[in-house]
């Protein structure tokens, strides 16, 4: 595995991978298999990230993983300085998974002196986490655009845990007519959970033992709420009950507990059976945890 921190060496390495096209394709894989997959991360890798890597390897000939703690998606009072960084350990995990390139750029490689451009996905960025974290998704959209331009992947993979981020990136790719990857080649991978249902997250490291024991209550309450929505109960009452249950479990603040259209993130006061997501963000100790649950007509909870 090559570990690269500057753009020109990255371009050289990717050109070499792409020039081989499907030469490294195992005999059992189809000839039209995508050549290059990208898995963007901020490091502090856990099983959720590695699941993305394995899915990328199953779909493409070569895999690039980026690790970049993006300062533009952190607010002034957020955890940029303390966000976990463990590049050496992360690199060892990725090498063991057979990743071809680890792209670990410096801040200067992403935002050189005089950098002045930002990408904004209007509307989708102002709700849910965007309302609580102004400017966050501008930073996400900007850095992902740059990563797509730098790597030019055929496909890119993101976890469904941050459903709003996934929806924004897909909309951005569609609106900007991106081709590497195309919007339909931005793949969401189901959330990886601990045995007790807690969504895996690098920020789970902030939880004390007592908080960690309380954390799975949020997902349990969400699944129960989703079942009630599917059963036809009134959405407003369900969301009020969900918020109260999360707070009763020990969370100190609930930023939102919403039912939203799965694609447009439109707020749904009523559910008509179309694909939707129940999304929650809440604070537990020093950690801000997010999660979402699919609400679909065929779902059984």
C-alpha cells in the first residue's frame, strides 16, 4: 500500500493504477468491474470504516482510502483539536485489508495559500445537522468535491449513518454533473452497529463507561418509533415520545428527532408509505451522537 500526502505523487500513483485497467481483475470478476473506488474518511478507523473498504474491494479492482480531518466542517466550538488522530494505526488496518493507496493529505495540500472556493448544496444543508452546525455541510461538500477531483474514482462509498451527508453528496454530484463518480455511483453502505445496537462512530471514544451503557437506548427508542409510524400512528406524537425517551435515557440535549423524506430530506408531518428516514441527533456527555432508521412500507421491526 502506498501512503501519499502530496497531490503530484497521488496523480502519478493513480495513473499507474488506471493504466492497468482490469489487468489485476481476478478471473471470476466481470470485465466491466469499476477500476477505482474511493472511501473518504477522517481516520480513527473502526469496523464501520473497514466494512466500507471491504465493500469497495468487492466492487472495484483498486481501492483508495482518504484520511483527512477537514477543518472546514468543524465549528468554532467543536472538537477539531481533540478529534482522534491515529494515522499509523489506521494505515496498518488499511494495509491488512489490501487497500492500494492511502491518501493522507496535509491541510496545505487540500487548502493551499489563497484558497477561496466553497461548495454549498442549498436547502439540504440548512436542516437537521446543518441547522445545529452552520457551515458544516459547506465544508463537507467542498472537501468531497476536491477528493472526487483529485482521485477521479469510478465509485465512492459512504456510510448510511450520516444519512444527511449521503443525500447532500448525491445531490451535489447530480447538480454539478460529476462523472467521476456519477451520482448513481455514490454508494451508501448500511450502518455498522455494536452488538447492543449503538452505531459505530469515532466519537464513541468520548463516552464514559456509564454513558456508553446508556447510548444504545437512542436506537432502541428509534426502532420502536419507526414501528409505530409504520403502524399508522400520528407522527407528531411519536416524535414527542421519542424525544422524551432519549432524554430519559440520560442524553442531555436532543438537537432533533425528525421524520424526513429519504431522498429530499423534506420534513414529513405525515407518512404516506414512501421511503423515509427517522433521524435523531442528541448529546450524551461530551459526544454528539447521530443515528437514523429506515421507514419503509415493507419494514418489519
